[in-house]
């Protein structure tokens, strides 16, 4: 694993990242491309855990906005992440990679339950581990689940792969003059209210000194370059 700065990574993939150019669901070309990129890193000896979102299928907040009970809607959101996890696992297996899905909501017919020590063993053996069903609790997001799992498995960094290539001082979609940070402290992210991760995920990472790297999901080898310490996105760090 020469050339890498980090040995164990927790990668957060948003559900939206899986739908490609579509507006819903899973694009098999995208899962294939992601699986190829991530397998290459795993083959280099990097231990990879993944938390996948569910926003391409269902979000609890959208459900509650249309009148559903929030907790009930959040459970539906968590089930959506399991579907995404199974699609990703399939893509990994088609590439010949060994991949486990561990769910925070037990669903023994389709995947393993999340057991931290077992997850650590899988990672140490070189299996790619996908953590499904978020944290298993309503009122949370998969960003927070990613920060939590990153801390639990002793990851060296948390990479959030999104549709944007880093953290900007304002929304780059609506503002041409938006400027991207190469690095920024957790405190500044929280004080400025930057929409990179929800505040719970940022605060949990800050409390546990977990570096966050925000990168664009679309590049061919962006994840590898981020793990090598190249300035491909934005690094969120602890202030001295
Ligand atoms: N969710 C939850 N608890 C968790 C993680 C996720 O209740 O620990 C639900 C929540 O309703 C959320 C949905 O699952 O809207 C999908 O996750 P998220 O919105 O984080 O997915 P992403 O935006 O990354 O696609």
C-alpha cells in the first residue's frame, strides 16, 4: 500500500450518487464504476468500510413533510439504504471483490447483522464492508452513521463522496463566485453553517478527531488520490 497516507477508510456514498443522471433509483453503470474504483484501492491493501445513503429512494424528512410519522418515515429511509447496499455488494461481487453487508436493522435472510468486532475482522481480512441501515435509529442521517462507524472501526479518515468537489463558502450550484476551501476546521464548518454534513456528524467527527475529506464522486480515481493525500477536495481538520 505504498503511496497511501491512510490505511483504513470509511467512505460515505450518498444515495443520490448512485442514481447517476437519473432522478430516482440506481444506475448500474454508476455502481459498476464505483465498485471498480473502490476494488482497486482494496486490492492495494486499504481497508474499506462504506456507509451508503438512501436519498435516491426515500428520505424520512420528505415522508414527514407529506404528513407521515417521522420515525416511521425514517425507518423506510433506513430500509432504502439496505437496497442500495445490496446493489453495491452485487457490483463488487461482479468485479470479483469480497464484500459483506452488515445492517443495523437485522435482516438475516439478506445480510449480516452489524457487530462491531466482526466488522473489524472482515476489514482486517481485506473484505469490503458495507454498513447498511444507517445507525439503526430514526432522527439520524447516514452522514452521522458514517461518522459513528468511522469512529467505531478506528478508521484513519472519513471520506464523503458527493456530487460537489469539496466544501464552498456558498452553494456553488447557485453562486458562480463561490470559492472552494482546500481545508477548513470543524469549528468553522459549524459556525458558518456550511452544508457539507449535518451538524451532528461534524460534531461527532470533531469530538473524536476524525479527519473528513469531501470529494467529488465522479472522478475516475479521486478516492485513491484523496487517500494518497493529494489536494482533490476539502479536508476538515481539528484547530490547534
Ligand atoms: N436514516 C435514519 N437513521 C439513520 C440513517 C438514515 O433514520 O441513522 C433515514 C433517514 O430517513 C434518511 C434516510 O434514512 O433520510 C436516508 O438516509 P440519508 O438521507 O442520510 O441518505 P443520503 O442523503 O446520503 O442519500
